[in-house]
């Protein structure tokens, strides 16, 4: 093996909504760049590993939870809504913090 990287990375195209939402999240989350680096790498390299949203044919949802390191400082979970265009580029449609589970406050820790 010669060490060359033969994987195919796709072009990421940000929608206006996505760009605005990133700007807002940057005000709230100090390490957003770190979170996005891993998540966008995964989307660009293998978008098909992220599930298609039920009821849609092309809309996919990626969550940063899949890239968190065990025993490391926990980071907020970010989710990105995206689709793969006919040309193969990735359209980043929206980004948000994962909503908190409304029932988590009622679940006992023991």
C-alpha cells in the first residue's frame, strides 16, 4: 500500500439557511468547528451511511453523536439535514442542535 487516499470526497454546498444557522450556532457553541470538522468529513466521504429521513427519498440526517469520543469532554450533539444531488455534490440544507429529549427529566438515573 502506497499510502495514497483513493476515497472519493464530494463537494459540500451550503444553502443560505444552513449558512445563517451556522453563524447563530457559532455564538452558542465554542467548539463548533471541531464538531463540524468530523461530521462534514463523514458526510463528504460517505453520505450513504447516514439514514434517509422517513417519508423522503433524498433527505438525510447526520448527527455528530456518531463521532463523539468515549470518555472525552461531552460536546453538544449537532444534526445536519442534507441531500445528495444528481451530480453527486452534497447540499447542506439545515443545521441545528439536537433537540433535548422532553422525557429525559422523568427518567431515573438509577
